[in-house]
C-alpha cells in the first residue's frame, strides 16, 4: 500500500485530494494546523475504522522540523498544499505570508529529503505569471509576480528545482489556475469568487463582482485538480506544469451560469477592482495533457456539483 502525506489536507483542495488518494487505496496522513482548514472537511474520512479508512489526521504545523521528519519517514509521496493561499492576505501581511509559504515550504522540502521521500508535489499558483497580456500562459514564460503571495510561490518552485538537482529529491511543481468546487469556504475574508457568488444567489441576494466582470479566468474543478496532482506524483513528471482547463470564462459569464442553474432572477452589483487581482489568465495545458491529464468536468458541470453541495450544506 502506497503512503502519502497531504499538508494542508483539511483545506478545500487538500480534503478533496485526501479523499481521492483514499479511494485509490493509499494510506493517507493529513497534516493541518486548522488555521484555515476545517476538520469537518475530512470528518467522513476520519470516521472510518483505521484498518478500513487508512486515514490519519495530525493537528500541527509545517514549521516543526522534527515532527515532519518523523511523519515523512516511510512515505512515498508528499503533497504540499499548506499555505496562506491569498493574494490580499499577503499584501496585508507580507512577512507572515513569507514565513508560512516560503520558509514553511523549505522546511517541508528538507524533511522530505531527510526522510528519503520518493516524490514531492508542490502546489504552486498561476499567480506567478502576473498580469501578462500574452495568452495562453505557458510554463516557459518569464514570470512576473504582482503580490507577495506570487513571489512566495515562485521562490518555492525554485527551491523545488534546487532540491531535485542538488539533493536528488524528485520534485514537481503544479501551477494551479482558478480551482473551485464543494467545500470552498465562502465565509472567509479572502474567499474565492465562485463560492461567494453561489451563497449570495442561493440566499436571494445579488452577487458582488469586483471590477467590470469582463476579467477572464481559467476555472478548473477541484476533482480534476486532485487527479492531476496524483498523476504528477505517480509519473516521471518533473519541473513545472500548468493545471487548468485550457479555456477561459469571464466572471460575468460565471455569474450568468450560476443564475441560470439556480433559476434566480438577480442582477449583479459591481464594486471597485481589488489590488493585486489580475485581469486575464489562461493555461497552456499541453504539457500536462502529454502525461494523460484530461479534465472530466466542464464549467457548467462543475458549477452544478458545487451548487448542489452548497444547497445541501
């Protein structure tokens, strides 16, 4: 039985990844300090008998080296998601963002090297591209980060490459575009747009759009994102890969889809654009598709699943 560690595994994406690993027969350890993650996201996994579920939860920090080395010993794959995953939060407090996102990643890398982990999968971000006018964004482009968060992610990618080249730790960095889906927190101050739109609309309130709404995003459903991460771990993938749909939609289009799916007759409210937000993003997914990646959920199907989740919650 293969063993995997998911740092930040009680978070939105991490909890889906942990479930996908469990369903594929992995023995999974979830490490999360619950600063943004929620134990409720993994409650169904933890409620199973250990011999059946093979899922363990550790409530602790990635900043504790001795703990990490102990947890990582005998593990095949480390999936590193633990982070302050917010552009606005990094602008508000760049120092804390640096400590958690960059020093924390270096700590996890060093523990993985010491424990002789088979492969390290780093969850990076399309934010490293900045607001480039060149679309689609390919892995060979010169990054142009616009926020401390993006700088953290880019620097961590370089650390991953160094640990591969200098210390022979197999690493791969995945630049995720706009991931959405069930369990994405709509109540966080820095929550992504889609869950906020859905909660507003389901409550009969007008969704709030920052900027004109004509900014474009490459939205990828969370289960496709989780599958891409496992594929990268199990393959010979190395270096940097984009993970997205390879298609764009405007924020206005997303809101219209949500209104159509829910059958609500509401008009969006527009507010000033937020600092650090980019105007357009689109993934060149040719590199990861060469590994066999093929998203199963288009935007409408993913939104239907997400709306169903929030309707039932």
